[in-house]
C-alpha cells in the first residue's frame, strides 16, 4: 500500500512539473528552434499556401498578399485564430494550438523580405 501511495505521488509530481507554460516571453522567438521552424513551414505549406502561395504571393484572387502585409503581429494572430469575415479565411483556433498560430504569424513577417 505504501508503495502505491509513493508511486501515485511521484507520478503526480512528474505530471505537475511537466505541464509548465511553454510559450515564449515577449520579444523571444520560437522560430530560432529549427525543429519548430520546420513544423511552422510545413503547417504554412499545407494550410496557408493553398491560397497565399508558398512565398506569400496570392494564388487566388481574394487572398491577401502576405509579402506586403502591414498588419501587426497581433492582427495576424487574430485573423489566423478567428478567420476573416466575408472571406474564405476560416478560423484556426480549434485546429492549431496557440504556439503554432504565434509561429505562423511570425513566419509570415519573413515572407517577401
């Protein structure tokens, strides 16, 4: 019985400490992590490039040109999360996690530069 209690407490501790906040601090970029950057590029390629093109140049007439966008990071995050009314830009808040959405917004700023 004592072993079971020790096991449960140990397991609970591991879970508790592994659930820390992995988000970046203001001004800190996750794109410096090459594995994460690869994930962001792949996500962009499969979810965004269909309309916005692989380099940000629109493939369809109604898509924004991401190479020349002057939106702030927060505006981009909001559009990725909640979509854009009156367009085919669908909300991704239930599809992508917050870290990926932040990464995509940051990656978009590098297109066309």
